[in-house]
C-alpha cells in the first residue's frame, strides 16, 4: 500500500513527496465507492507531511499553525480528488499550487478585520511589494506615491487605495491609546453618542399644529400641566372642574395626539417609499429607452 511506498519507494524533489503514481492510476480505474475513497485517504495521509511543510511557509502571519495545517490539509484533499494521472504531470506539481492557493484564499477571505473587495486586496499586495523593492534604492525617505505608481503601472489613486488597505488587515481595539497621547486618550473617547434633543425637536414640530387645533379648554389644560408644571388639582381649581375630569381630559387628548402623529409619520414613510419606487421605475424606463435607442 502507500505506506510501503512512502518508506521504501522512489522519491521526487522533496523527502516528503512520496511516489504514489501507481495508487493514482488505480484510483482512476476504480468506480466511485468505498474502496476508491479508502485509497484516496491513504494517498492523503502519505502526502500530509508536504501539506504541513507548505503550511509552515505562512506561520507568524496572525493565524495559528494548527489552523494553517487544517487549511493545507483541506487543499490536499481537494488536490487528491481532482488529480488526473492521465494528463502526464506529477502529482506534486498539481498539489503544491492547489494547497498554497487554499491557504492564500483562507487569508484573503477570513483574516481581514474588515471586508475588503478582492480588487483592493490585489492593489494592496502590489503596492506592498513595490514599496519593499523601492525602499532598497530610495533610502530612508521611502518611495513616494508617484514612484510606486510608475513602478507598478498603476494610477496614483489606485496606489493610495492600496496604501490605505495596508492598514485594514487587522483592527484596533476601541481601548487602544491614540498615537501621541500620553494621558490614556483612546479611540472610544473620540466616539459621539446619540443626542435625544434631536428627537424632541421632531416630536415637538410634529405635534405643534395639532395643539393649535385643539379646543381652548384642552389646549389650556395641557399648557398648564406640561409648560407651567401645575398639578391636576391646581388646574381643576383654576378651571372650576374636578381633578378626575382634568385627568381624563389630559389622557384622552394625549392619546388622540399620539394617534394622529403616528398616522402622519406612517403616511410620510409610505409616501417616501412610493417616491423611491417611482424614481427607480423612472430610472429603469430611461435605461430601457437608452438601450432601445442604441
């Protein structure tokens, strides 16, 4: 089996590259089933040392070595499943780029602190490589944006995007102290908070026209209660009615105002939605008209 080939068979360019050509030919000749799957698993075990060696290339980049080994093993499984010995190439030449590509894809898709489009990631890699090479000749000052753009064949705008992406791979804690701060001033100290006064302005402007349309007695009761801060008992004495009557009038009036304001806000939201849909429909009609004209 593969184990005997690994211990005593022919080797390829690395000590961890066993000769499994016969096993792959047998896999290709077998129908799908248990025997074929077991043989694939034996081949995977034979090539695992190579997968682990490839995983070691990416250590110290922010990912645990165990996770890198698992990702490399997944790439190896895919390579074994896809390899076609009939093409005439050695398995190693097919497996290495498959495994390395799987590890790189892991870094691309799972290791960024924020979502960054693939194009921006590629710009980042090109800018980083160019800056390293140009730093060897530019000395301590470092290469300029224009120099990097000329070296890479990119626009300066793309270079700036790539430079910005260099700082996007990992995120800072909100408790991280800001550069140049010696008093513990951190990122969280720069964040604002919600201002309840804004909501109060909206509510007051919404209810104001309805207050003006209230009957005189109800408007006066609300004024005395909420603007003059009078108790219901004092309001009742001033108007010559019972305190219970004042309480019922306040509750009934406030409930009615609330219903009317909510209904208005709902109508405004519905109208905004209709306007948005109408705008989209108009844009679609214009788009179709342009296509027809073309």
